[in-house]
């Protein structure tokens, strides 16, 4: 019998099957519609390291780890495939009310990298991990705070996922448009991008940006606010590294008003910024941490909601019929996820990918900054580790954002040259004009040179 990949020997058949039946994420399908101007959907076929090939045989350098910053250890990792195979053949699934060997051993290994944290709750996607966190906060409001402290604060420009509750906590307008009404009790606080902070920018901006959160808490009433949910470095909202003084002040504010600090590490987790987690760059101690993409580098679907023992303790009232977390995720019981994740962590450790992310990230930052000297379309370069952004502007003086069509033309030009980069999410001007770079943590300086050279050529053409 033909294997799946033997059938792909007829690439046209695959392309036409895709054109006819696959509803792709996040894109307009009109260009694929049959007709004289039709273009083919791009079908990705194979990956090795940080290179990928599409069904036409074209090779790309992948500067965005699978498009959405996921494949942190790179493609083609045989030892993860073997770990998955072993786990699936031994016992592929058991529902999460019981334990499994991969689940227990992965949780122990993960917690060892997160001082102060204690418990791991398994599910499948970043959105789901955040939903679990929101439900925990709501249950704590009912059980511990007598129905108070039920509101969850989120930040302008941050993104926490695609479900209706996650969109309710979403600070990116275009993601939210057409999906309301949203869940009550989610309240927005301002972003902390100094480049676009107008008069607030300058010495002490970090503290001022944090104080703006306190103002919202006081306006809403501290006894109504249960949690603050933030990305450590805003990802799709334009690679926003919070300014000096911000995180310390945010943590103080949370402690002052007894508000749980929930850090969404779905993107930054597992080495993206050069430490295991983004929050560890800032010396803060969260109460809840969610993670997904890099946890198993996309070899299996797994996400985690990690809490302190203090949070976990709030769910242990056995005198109450409802005194436990009454939540389940069916596929949180798949053993492939934690088995792949355990191997993924071992690779990061053995190959010093945290160190490589920090070192190569600094080089990428330097190279993009040097490009900015030669190329006036770049207004600012920002990032940490192998997570960098270059905000594009039509005018450096006024900081007028480059039009979205031109930003997308840069991305498309790079792809034509065989380099896949990303751009911040489509939304208001000023949001949608940052080029994003997040290659696998194995990137070498040669890879970075190839990426930056393609961007330079693309910017020249678009300018
Ligand atoms: N949180 C952040 C910061 C994200 O960037 C994303 C997705 O890009 C999510 C959550 C949602 O993750 P998922 O798409 O796995 O549901």
C-alpha cells in the first residue's frame, strides 16, 4: 500500500486537494480560487534544522520557527520522534484524573526550571492554557474572595489566544473585530511601548507605564480585580520589551492589591529570549505561568498552566462538593505531549540553546541595528534573545508607520528570496508594521546573515 508520502509524488493532486478542501488559518482564500489568476496555496513538506522545503522543492530559511515561533529546537529531531513513538506504543492516552509516566517526569523536570512554581496542569494549546488560568482566577474569586476579585486585567497590544474568553483578554483590535459580544470582567490596561508612548516617553517611563495599571485598578476597585495577565515581551503586538523599572513596579502593584500575576509565556517560554522563560529576564515571581508553542517545539500538541503551591492550595477544600478545579482537557491526557516535551527540554539543555539564543540574539540585534543605519525605513529595532523586531516607518522623524501593504510586500519579497520572516498582527497602523524574527534557537551567524541580507534587499525594493 502507498504511504502518505508516496501519494505526495503527485504534487498537483495535493495542491488541488488543499485548494478544494482546506480552510487555512488567518488568510484570505480569494487568491486561491480557481480561475485565470489563481495562485497555489503553499504546501510545506519537509524541514531540517531551520530550513524547510515546499512542495515545489523550493528551499527556505525559516526565520519564524514554523510561522508562529514554535519549533524552538528546529526540524527533523529524531530523538523527539523516537520518544513520541515509545510513548504512543507504551500507552498513548489516559485521562488526566490519573497520572502517566511522561506526564509526571516532564512536570518534575519543568518545575525544576521554574523556582517558586509547583504544579503543572496539562492541555493542548496556548489559548486553552490561558482559559484554564482564567477559570482558576474565577474559581478563586468565588471560593476565596466571596465573589469579589473576579476581574482580569490584560494589556493593550497583548494577545492571549483565540477562544472567546481569550479574545476578551485580547488587546489587538483586528483579532477581536466581528467576534463580540465578549465575556464580562476583562479590563484593558495601557501598553508599554516607549517608541509609541508620545509625551509619556523618557526617563522614568517604565514606572509611569506600570503606574497606569495601578490607575485602572483604583478606578475598577482593587477588591474587584483578581489577576493581571501579561506577555513578558509582547509578541505579535510588535515585540515590545517592557522598559526598565516596569516589571518591578508591576509586581509591587500586584502584591499591594493582592492580585495574581499571570505571565503568558506561550511564545517566550523555553528559551526564546535566552532564559528558560521570559519573566526570568526581569527577576519577577509570577503566580501563574502559561506556556505552549516551544514546550514540545511543535512535535506534539501540549500546553501547560503552571501555578505556585499557594494557588494550588486554594483548590483543596475537601469539605466542599465543589472544592476542586472542575476542569478537564481530554487530550491533556495524551502521553506524546509530555514525552516529546521532556526530550525537547533535554535538547535545549544539552546543546546550550539558551546560551545560543542569548548570543545569536545579541548578534541579530546588532545586525538589524546596523541595517537600520543604512536603511531609513527601519524606525526601531527591539527584542531579546532570538526574538527580535524591526518597526518600519515611512518617516523616521514623525514615526509615521509604514503602510501595511508595504510591510507585507517586504515579507513577500523575503519569501521569494527563500527567507520566511513575519510581521506583527494586522490591526491599527502602528501595530502592523513590525517585522518579526524568531528563528530556531540553533541559528548560526551564517543563518542570521542570510536573513538580514534578504531583508535589506527587500527593503531596498519596497522603498
Ligand atoms: N498567547 C500568546 C502570547 C500567543 O502569541 C498565542 C498564539 O500566538 C497564544 C497565547 C495562543 O496560542 P494557541 O494558538 O496555541 O492557542
